[in-house]
């Protein structure tokens, strides 16, 4: 920005607008970094390993934990799967095989968590 020399009043106005937009971007970038640091600090007491999953960063881990709450309220992983809508709804036997086959997975959990459990 320092090397730009406006020739007209319009160019001067454009430079000022660009300078203001750049300052806004820098301010927003600092706010995002501060927000992520605050979320990391808030996630630390939960000792979660959600952020080790590919594609699940600090923001999404905080969102998931915010909706789920205390995981110890679920006695088993099956209860948790049922809560988030990832439990099988039915089974059927194949005609020639004796191995049960899952029909489909429920997608009726909390609306905010459905994108995480349905792939």
C-alpha cells in the first residue's frame, strides 16, 4: 500500500477504501485467532481427543461437545450412538446367508450433530 501513488481523487478514494478493508481483515483475523485460543482453553478441561480426528478442528470439537455435554451420562457406547442418531434401526437376514445385514442408520439425532454422524 505504501508504494501506491494515486493520480486522481478517485484513485485516492480507492486506496483509502483498500486500506480500510485491509485493516478490517487484519482485525477479524486477530479475533478469529483469539476465539480459537479461547475455545482451546475451554476444551482443555474435557481432555477430548476429538481434535485428533481428520477435519475436526477446535471450533467443530467445541460445537460437538457443546451439544453432547457430559459424555459420562451415557452408560454405554450404544446409548450414545442412539442419542446422536447413529444406531442401526433394523436388521434382516439375507436369503442365502445366515449373517445379519444392517438395513439403515437412523438420522434422527440432534440436528446440529447430523452432519457429523451421516457420511
